[in-house]
């Protein structure tokens, strides 16, 4: 038989098989663009900015639609009403963690961020309780953040007002706070082990947000047969996990069950209590990945927001000047900022919120999944279907935030200059999967930014109008471009 005829027949069979599978599996899913066999809708999406492509599709298909990443259907929710209805009103049904093959290859469904079911609920409950016991949202953790803010200021003074890349200095501060909770100790900013871990976590966020990783998540077979940055990701994770396991072993040898020092001790004690429980939520492997999740999420998201925030303040010196005027008026120069100050600093509070809203750190959130068959707006979404909640559509809603593409602290101020809360502020997501460390991150962002601006004038190395604030990658996270600035002591 002619090879061309064979090829046509094979492609036709693939097409029919693909269409049959899609129609039989997803007859009641929301409408969406017609997928290609095997490839799905990936060729219709800009893998450099998938959230923007999905936003464009919402103009055609409405706030609830289906796209195919390969042959896997994903329901996309666009806009505040759809996202709220799913994550809050139907929180339990939409509380599953969706498919993320690259991460699943690493953690095998363990940890807190990418786990599911009863094991996820148990570890999340344990982590929240332990973090609270060690002061998250209480005075003791505020003391730790304030102390670290002072260390950050001292480190910034060492730059001698010379141009510097703030990436690692800003990363060290939140990392040390989470380290004090997990490992009971902080690192010197020049500690090489610390810097190596910071570098690898920073690199991992860029890799996870790259176009290549979006392709790998769509076609997981590529992970086994092709070279690429995913191999660097795996190597970096192995390095960080190795350090975590080393810390766990050290804790085992010095554990005092009557006097737990940190989260590792608490987990080890729980492991002993639950050793006859067949659920196996409390294992060494799960402890290692839970710590890695808290370690990574508690560092990179906050440090990236701080870094992006300073870039925006360089771009908008008039905003920086207003914040510093408020700092001078409310706090002065002779004491450290504290969380009680926030209620008397509406403009600064608005700026912190606007930074998070504007940068849109995780535009498509991390994939959710439905935990059972769900009827949603006259559609039937089968159990296990992936859900993408476009947080960017909420944070950049033009009805709630006029001119959403403009950086404007006024989005969070009323006519009298008072801070104005917004239900649309979902920078930490919402519902059952809302960020475990939300209260800690809010505290860090306020205290670190106010402490920096209390002690330094920010000076750009280029004219403010020439500052580029466009993210360099925009996959999992929006990563700001590299830049330098000078911290001029006041």
C-alpha cells in the first residue's frame, strides 16, 4: 500500500479516536475551542503567556469554558463570579489539586501543595496548627519578622549605596523567617549553603514558569525522552530535598518529645503517635516534601513580590514619596514598624495590596480539580477534571479596579483616603486551597517594605520612564525582569 495512503489512514483513525474519546468523556462539559487530535488546543495558546490566551478565549466562550491540554480537558473559570462560585460557594467540591505532571514526577503526590484527598487534609490541618502554635499570626512571629527586617537593613547598608541586584538579599529575609519556624534557626546572609538553596529555588521558579515546562505539563512523555530545563529542575529539587533530609536526621538524634523546637520536631512526634495508622500521612518522605513545599512557597512567592514591588516603586517615585511621608508621620525614624501601624497607614497598606494585585504573581493559580461529579452552571463536570481559576481575571477586573493595567494604589482607597477592602483581592487564591501562609506573607510584605523605605531612599540606575516592568516569564508565576538599584541611607 502507498505510504501516503497509510499515513492518511493512520491520521484519520487518530482523529476519529480522539474525537470519540473527547465526546464520550465530556459530553456535558462547557463549550470551548475545537481541539486537534492528540495536541488538543495547545497550538491555539501562547505558551509564553497562557493566561492571556485564556482571557482572550473567554471573550468568545464566556466565563466558563473547556480547553484541552493534549487530550486532557480542563475547565477554565474566568471572572470573579465564576471563581467565587467554585472556590468559595462550592469549596469542597473544587478543593482537589489538578494535574501538574512535572511536580508529580518529583513529589509523587506528597507534601501539602500538590497532594489530594484525606492525606492532603490531614497534612494541611497539621501544618496550619503547627504554624499557629509557633506564632503565625501572633506576636512571637511578628518579633521574628521584625528582627529579620533589621538584619535585612544591615545587609542593605553593606551595599554602600552602590548599584546592586536585590534578588538574593530580598530572598534571604523571608527564607530566614520560614527557616526559624521549620528548622529553629536562621542563616547568615553570606552562608554558602543558604545561598545555594536560594539560588536553586529562584531558578526553579523561572523554570516552572517557562514555555518549555508548559509543554512538558501538557505532554509528560517529553520528560523521559527529551533533554531540557526540567532536568535542571529535578537536580535542584534533589539538592534542596537532600538538605531537608539532613535536617530531619539531625532532629531525630536530638528530639525531646516534651519540648518540640520547630515544625520538624512536631511532625516526628506525630509520626510516633500515628505509627499504627494505615493512612500513612505521617512518613519521612511526606515530611521531607511538606517541608520543601513550605520552604519554597514561603520564600519564593514573598521574595518575588518584594522584588517586583521595589521595581514598581522605582517606576513610580511619586508613590514611594507618599509612602515615606506616611512612614515619617506615623512611625518616625527611631523605632521599627509593627503590624499595629498598618491600621494608621492606609496609603502604605493600599500600596502593598496594589503591588500584589498589579503583578498578578500566579495568573492562572495552581490547577484545581473537582472531587466528585459537579453540576456547575448547567454543565456536568466529571470527578477528577482539572480546573483553572484565572486569578488574573479577578485581580484585573475593570469594574472593581478601573484601569486595571495601571499601577494605582487608589484601587484600595475610598474617597476619604481610607483603606478599602475588596472581595476581588484573591492574590492568595480563595477557598479550601487558599495559601497556608497567607497571614505570614501579609505580615512580611508590610514589615519588610516599610522597614526598607523607613531606612533607605530607592535610586534607579536608569530614568524611571525607561524602567521595564514586563515579566520575563509568565507561566506558573510572573517573574520580574532583572534590575539593579541603589539603597541610599536616609
